[in-house]
């Protein structure tokens, strides 16, 4: 019984193996048939795509031929493209070139086709015929005029012949007179020759003397030009901000240290509202020195005397003393300081132009902006010898992008360069925006505290809560101050 079960199992196993092998063989033949069908489909698609491309090419040629024959309107742009394009179809290229050559006879816009060509040629022939008829009429009219002119000239020639005979008679008489005049002329010519020789000798002497004087004048001119160049270089050096000097000094300090008197006044062109930085009397140079206080002129008391109040003194342990020096780059005796701006004026690092804020700060400091080339390259005002500084902002950035924007940046950069060259020619000091902000900050810290991404922690120090008391909001009249300098001493030497 067990042997019969084993034989059944072996028979079932063999049957399963045979079925599996047949299944594998059938799957292989099915895969091979599907792969062949896929390749045939790919070839058929490629053939279809090629046929469609040929159909589109033929349609394009047909459309071109239709426009050549007048079916549809050929634009000037299509005609211009036909003149310059060169496709892969040699026959079509020859047809287009011949069409372009034939249509070059027509000067009418928008009507370039073979249907319009006969009409155009007929109109041209009619116009030329009309011009030819007019020319023939003109020729006939000119022929009549020529005959009239010939008749007049013949009569004039006959009269001229008669006049010639009369003139010959007069010529004989004139020749006799001329012979006698020639003798007189030869005598005078000899006299003139002698005079000419003497004149040439005098001219030679004068020319030699003039050449000698010219040489001396050229030498003097060269020396003067050298002197002018040296003086110009000296002026440019002295106008540089590294050679700035104090403009005045503190002559008296009132008790409390909030009101002082300086040795500048009406004779110096000083006006109220001008702000000065106070520099210690031991400091020699004024650039890159942090002022220990700021003064605002409140009253002009004399030719060389003015009253001022202390508007900023960050360190009360370093008060304003007599003989301390005062300086501001935004004031000059007898005139208002002019400043020029060039480029992008960005205070807060956001990429936007802050020129209006810069102008307001400069105006608050007592100066004006007399010339500017903004971030777009637009120039307003002009540089003069009175311009004190040329402030350079940020140059435009060049990057791959809008060609119009790149062209605008190039224009702005060229305008800034032109202004810089003009400033160098006039000897105007060129400073950076940070240097200008440093000057403004030295006069009033609140003027130049930037906000946004450019803000800094040191721009916002903690408030002083010491027992120094509040600063007076105004000034007290000098009538109530016994220690104020006498107005009669306003002429004190600087």
C-alpha cells in the first residue's frame, strides 16, 4: 500500500515538473514574440514621425509658394527672413532666391508676390512713359530756347567784331603809351628794389629779435605752467581731508559748562545754528579724532565772538575747556559748504537708495547737496570749486539677468566715473559714505543711527542715570551772566 502511494506521489511530481517546463517554454516564446512586436511598433512610429515631418515640410513649402503667387499676404518680416534664411532644400532655396531677386524690383510694402508683379510693372511702364513724354516736351522747349540763344549770340558776335576793330585802333595807341610807361616803371622798379632790400634787412633784424623774444616767452610760459601745476598739486594736497585744521577755539566757558563762547563771529561769516565738534586743545590733527562734545551756535555777539551751547557731551568727566579747538567740515567762512553725491546711498543695507535721508542729514549739519549722480546715472547740479566733498556710495552690481538692467548699471557707472574725473580736475576731496557718516556722527549721533539690517548695538547705548541732572533745554541770556565775555572784546584774536 505504501509502495502504491509513493508511485502516485512520484507520478504527480513528474507531472508537475512537466507542466512547469511547458509553462516556461510557453512564456519564453510569448516574450520573444512580444519583443519582436515592440520593435516593429517602434519602427512604425519612427516611420510615421518621419512621414509627418515630411508632410509639415511640404505644407510649409506650399504656404511659401502660395504667398509667392499672391494667395495670402507676405509680411515684410517674412520677406526679410526669406532673404537671409538658407534651408536644407536646395531647390526651394533657389526658388526663394529667385523670388527675392524678382521682388526687389517692387518698392511697395506688403505686396510682394508674382500676382502683383505684372500690375506693378505696368504702373512703372506708364509712369516711365509719362516721364519720357515730359522729357520730350522739355527737349523741344530747350531746342527752341537754343535757337533763340544762337540768334542772339550771332548778333552779339557781329557787334563784338566791330568792337574788336575799334579796340585794335585803341590798342596801338595804348601800346605806345605803354612803352613810355614801361620806361618810367623800370626806373621806379629799380628804386623799389633798393627800398625792398633795405626793408628785407630790417625785417630780418626784426624776425631775429622776435624769435629771441619768442624763445624767452616760451621759456617763461613753461616756467609759469610748471609753477601753476605745482600750486595746483599743493592746493589739492591742502584741500585733502587729511590736512584739515581747526577753525576756531573756545575762549570762555560759563559756570556749569553748558554755555561757551568761541572766537568766530560775523566777520567770519558765522551764523546761528552751525554745529561744531570740540577737540581737545592738545590734539594736532582733526581727522579721525572723536570730538569730546558738540556745540551749537546760538548768538553772534561780535566780529570774532559768538555764543554756543553744549548739545552733546558723552563723557562729563572730560568737559569743554577754554582753548579747546572747534571744527566742522560742513561750514566755511563766508559761504555755505557744498557737497556732491555719487552712486547708491544705502544707509541700512537693504539695497534701496537713501539719498533723501543723506540730504536731510547734510542740511541739518549746515551744508547743502549741490550736485548728484543717483543710482540710475541721472545727474543733477554740477561740481564747482566751492564743492567741499564728493561722497562715493555703492557702485551698481553686474550679474546675469535683464540686459536693460545691465545697460542701466553701465550708464550709472559711467556717469559716476565722469563725476569723479571732474572732481579730481577741480581738486575736490573724494570720501566714502562711511567717512561722511563719521563726520555727521561726530556732530550729532542721532543723525546717522541706521535702522534695519545695518543697525548696530553700539548705536543704542544705555541712558545715563547718574546724578548729573538734566541738560537745559535752552540758553540763558548773557544779560544775566556776569562772567560772559564783553561784546566790546569781540575782536579778540583767533
